[in-house]
C-alpha cells in the first residue's frame, strides 16, 4: 500500500515543478502470542504451525516491539513460508488404506481389517485399523500414540537421567501441539505424545534438552555448551524436528 506526497520546486526559469514521492506503507506483522517476562531482550519464535510468538521484557513498549518486527520482517516471512511449504509436504490424514503415519521415525502405511480387536495395531511398518473404528479413527490413533508415549518416554527419561546424573521430580505426557517438551521450575518434565513420531535418537535429544534445563533454565551459551557435551550432533536432531513437525501436529 502506498501514499503519494507532492512538493513544489521553483526552477531558475521561474517555472514551478512538482516532484512526487511515493512512500510504501507495509502491513503490520501480526503477533499470535505475546509473552512478557523479566527477560532483557525481545525474542521472535516461529512455531511449527507458522504462528509468531514474541517474548518481550515486562516494560517493552508496543512501538519497541514493532520496531524489532520490522527489522526482522524478511526473516519472519521467510520462516513462515518455509513452514507453509512443509505443511504442504505433510500428508493430510484420511484414515483410509494407504494413509501414511510416522512412528519412531519410520513411515508406516495403514490397512483396514475386519477384526474388531484391537482397534489399532502396528505390525512392522503397517498399521492395522479395525473397520468398526474407522468413524473414530483420529481419536483411536491419538489414544494409541499416547499409550506408546506413556510406556516409552518415562523409561528413557529414567535411563538418560541416571546415565548423566540428572534428578527430575516427575514426568508427564501431554497433548501439546507446538512444544515437544518442557521443564518446570519445580523440576517436572513434560513431553507431548506427538514426540513418538521421531526416531529414538531424536526423542533422546528432546529428553536431554529438558534434563539440561534442570541445571540451566534459560537458553544461554552455557546451556548449549552443556547440551552439546551430551548430544554433539544436537543440531541435526533440531533440523529433523523442524522438518517433520507437521507430521505430529497433523495427528
């Protein structure tokens, strides 16, 4: 959107000439969630679903936040475009034969069978869904993934914590769509069941990430150095999560 402004200039011959200047006014970048805390800087976060989250100091003004958004406009739009591209690459689940799902990093295809029980079973890389459960297939899949997470993740937390000298207070399985894991101030760890789409080594990375927060709460350079000592290839794990996030949120 542009506005035009004119100004008159008188030349040496006495002729009046009008020069026009066009000012481009770019649309305001929408903020999906603004989180204020005692932090000192403004952080911009693009979630796997494309939402823009802004973390800002308690006293940061709206004008100051908007200035930061404008400085990073190109980066924000680029990242959101990448997310939309990933969403397009992720299959929309139909829960019909041939539909694809990720489980522990492997692509598994769906087949329908006439047996009434179990409602859903995995054999190798094939999911078998009972025909009687097709109408409620989405809920059946979510319940199955959550049950697997409840068995798998707490055991891995216990093993990795013991191996590396961490002492979490507890482990909880959630249905979060945009956060793989979190660590509370009290030392309780939470992980979404959607994490079960990831390969075991990526799940271990997320667990170690949250265990590291028991020692270092914020993402300071010291945090990343500590995490790197535990997972030297952690950047590869992060890339996998970003590239496949929509497989989890689509469930």
